[in-house]
C-alpha cells in the first residue's frame, strides 16, 4: 500500500467555469477492506464508491452529510457509503466475500459484482426538515459512469467522473482514488471540445498514482495548467458508533425485550454495520439497562 497520505483537493479551472475535485483514498480503502475483510472485486466496488463519497462530501458545507446507496442486481448486494464535509467516510457492502473472474479487459469485474440493473440513490442531510433524495437507474455498474449519469440527470451538471482501485496480489489496496470535473455555464464549445479530448486521453487514476502523481497533478492531466486549488482536506475513515449509542438502541427496545434478552441469551452482541466493531453486553450490563428502561405502555 502507498505510504502517501490520503487527501482531497477542490478547485476551479478555466477561469472558474469548471469545478474540479480529486482524491487519493488508498488508506481509507485499505481500512474498509481490513474491517470488512473484502475480497478484491468487492474491495474495488466499495473503494470506488468511497472515493466518490469523499469528493461529494467536499461539495457539502458545515454539518451537512450524505449517504450513497448502490443497489444493483449483482452478487455484492448493496453498497453503502456515508460521507461529510470534513473528509470523514465510512461504508460497507452486503457481501464482502464476492470475487469474480477478470473481465474481458483483464480488470476486476466491478460491473459484474454490482450488477447492471438497479439504482443509485444519493441522500443528503442538508439540515432541512426533509433530506434531499436523488435516484438514477444504474447504467453500467462500473460506478464512474453511473455517478456521471447521476450528476447530469439529478443535479443537471455535466460532469466527468474517474474512479479507480488497484489491488495487490495479497488482496491489500495498492492505490485508490478518483476525480470529478464539472462543467459550469459559460464554457465555449471550443473549451468543451478541448476538455473532452484531454479527459479521453487521460490514463487511469491508479496508473497516475502508481507513477507518483498527486491529486493536484491528476487534475492538471484532466483540465490543463489553468487550475486553482481552493482547498486541501485530509480524508479518513471515521465511524460515529459508540457503546453509548448502542446502549440507547438497546434501551429503545423496551422493558419486555430486554427482559427476554436477559432470560434467554444472558448477553447481547451488537455489530456495527459500518465498522464491524463488536459491542458485547453481559447479563449485568443488560440488568443495568433494564433498571433504566421505561415500563412498556399498557396495551
């Protein structure tokens, strides 16, 4: 795995008429792989979605956060990523043990694992009463094309998205990251043609990282030298679960169910979906919670 630190850059190009993001998310993806014990194809799918999540998180402000759900008809089941404006990302995949034979290009068959039919859902918590929800049908399952389609249809922003994960022979993550280039109003046809040409000639994200390029240099490949970096942000795995939160969940089950847990199982084991952390409550712990629990309402 690359020892380079994970980080994200956000900026503009072509005099502010293009908005750009790039991320190196190698350590984040390796942390997800380690926690969920994903096999290579699952690692690539989860890592690509995590890179997209990190960059989309950087489009938010303050305490805003988002959730990405990829629900395809492939063997992976659902991919879920949570991200926020502080560069914190967590996520999981329903079936981490999915690994398929390479596709016709000799690459990890992410589309085969995700499925080519289904939906990509984006849920944004913008601090309003109701969250924003955007959904598009999956059009490729390779994920970068699906996010490109999402930006064009749900957010009416023509965008180019590149995502990549390179996995070692031992299953660990060598490189991971991505870029998003968004076209804003005011671009001439000539500028658009030039951008499209540059993007079509761009090497894969992971190849550039393998050559020692940085997220900033990645964007120079994409949009040229007229690039202004507005922000650099560390990216890391972070989960909000805690023993206190799990206790609140157990308390919310009510008196009857807690009593049942004590009598039948004498303990409770709760595993966080997002980080695979195991929280164990013995009989004594459960009894303390039962003493705090509100009596169940009389039916």
